[in-house]
C-alpha cells in the first residue's frame, strides 16, 4: 500500500537557486515527479536550457511569468499553465515589475538533486561548473537567459 506524503504550508526544502521551495523531490516520490514553488525575482531566470527526459511544467499563481519554448515566447498570468516536453530548449523569467509566484512540476523527478549540488557551489560558479552539474542531471544550457536578450 502506498504511503501518503504530507508537506505543510511552510515546510519543504529551500534552495538558493531560483528561490525554490521543493515540497517534494524525486527522492520522496520514487522518482515520479518534483513539485516546487518558486518566487521568481525580477530578471532572475535560468539560461536557455534543455532537459533530456523531463517535462518542465509551470502553473502561475501570481504575477506574469515569461516563458520561452523553442522560438515561441509567451506570457503566463495567474491561473495560466504551460508544459515543455523533453528536448525543447526553454527558459522563463519575471520581466515585469510585480513579483511572480509559480508552481513548477518536473516529471520524472530527481531534478532536486541539481539544486542540492548547486548549494555546494560558490555564489558565482564558472560556466564549466554549471555545465557539469546540468549534465549530471540530464540537462544542458544552450543559450542566454531572457534578461540577456
């Protein structure tokens, strides 16, 4: 029989990278998914990147999240949803003036391990360090973040 996982409102694992709070990571879901809540600060999104096996899914709670998937650029507001399949270059950012809060689900799970590794790095890692960590977790940076476009 499966066990229920309960994570209360102020519980979860916080990470410096992306100001993310993992409610559960792959280690707690048998690798099925990661579920995290992010407060995306103004112009703080990740570089354009590709996941080899993971779907990257977003549900906006507040603010406007700008998402790039391939050549498409979309703005998502509260209640909007987007999912990016594996192999598609994508990124996201808060390009507006208001705070953005978003639920992010990664399937399959395990991407929380990338965040754990990131915590061990200096606050300004080299490009080689970033690429190495991404590669260990089935992803790779392929371009600049939206703020640099």
